[in-house]
C-alpha cells in the first residue's frame, strides 16, 4: 500500500486526549526535576475520548489564519539534527526563509527549538518526549512579551506596532510519523473560557502557557504519517484579532498504530513573525 493511500485510509479515529482537571488554582508545570515532594505538574489530567478527523481528507485544506494550523510540503536541505550548533547554523536560516514565504511575513526570528523522541527509556541528552496534554505554548500576555525578549531594544516598539505572531514549525526527522502524531484543534471551536493560564517553570525563568478545559465543541484534526518532507505550522499567538489567534495541540496515541512502529522523532521551531504593516 502506498504512503498516499495509507494517509487517506481513515476519515477519523477515536482516541483519548488529556485535558486539564481545573480546580480554580493556577496550574504549575516544571521543565526540570522539581524539589523533593513537589509534583512535576500541579494538576491532574482528565482523559476524554474524542473524534480526531483526518485533515488530509478535507476538500478544503486547513489554513493557518482560519483553523490555526496548516500542512505544507517542503524538503529540507538540512539533514543533521544531532546538535544545537548545526541546527542553528543550517536549519534556522532555511526555516526563516520558509516561514516568510508561507506566511507573507517580512521578518522572522526563531527563538527556540525542541527535539523530541517518543521513547520513555531513552537516554539522549536534551531530547524530550512528545507532550500528551492539550496545551498552547504561549498566552495573550506572554506572546507580546516574547517580542521584547528576542528583538533588539531599539526595534521593539516598531515591531509591536506591526501585526506579529508566534508560529511553531514542526517537522518529523528520519521517517514518517507513526507514533504520537499531533492532534490539532480548529481555532474556531475554542472558547475563551476553555483557556487556563499556567506557569511553566524553568531553572532561570517562569514562562506562561495555556492549558485547556474540555469542551465538547472542540473539533480535532490530525495528519496521518506526516513525512520529513512535510511541515506543520501551528499558530501559537497572533496580535490580529480577526484571524485565528492560537490553537490547542497535543500528541496522542493513534489506535491504528502498529505495535512495532518506530517511535516518532521530530523537531519544532518557535518563531516570531512580523508583517510589513498593521493588519
């Protein structure tokens, strides 16, 4: 069976997604081992079985400014994802050019990247497991803050006056994704009450993200077997009020995954993008 026929074989799957069990307190998540007696995450997750539609089957493909995510074909010239220096020197410039071309932005700044490997017992330094929890990487407060953190001080006010956004660029490494694919929520199905501001604790700072309460109105999608010559763009924050301002996403366990499927490897870049005028 060809890859294309596998990609289109299933219109949807039923799978479990982990939402926040919200008790009114502000959730706290540690990115490093917490102090003795303190849990890694302050709040438990509530699993909900949902329908996740095959986005490849849609007559009109999802669009970044409408749904909050989109898939594009792009073969990278960069093949060495073994070290930060190589990624920053080779993959960053290529990805900046790609982001500008795909979004129409005039300027982009990549401020972070994460490598992921879907194996709990791996011992590879600096490589994380996929996140199986419904979330968004920034908030309406922390999004603009990233501009101040990563743009030269003399440019900040002018950049904030432009339309600006944070977009994640996600790509498989090595082979098509078979385990822990991404579930992506249609931004139009998210209500403001679903968002719960959460603290993300690093050793040197505190970030702010959104956790999500379950809402049966959420419409979920995924792209089966995303290939290394494809990229998924995810809207994390947008200053433009009449576009998709963010979306929710999470890794999930696809019931169609073969027991002997190779574990997913992927890289995600987080980028500030700026358009030439206020939009």
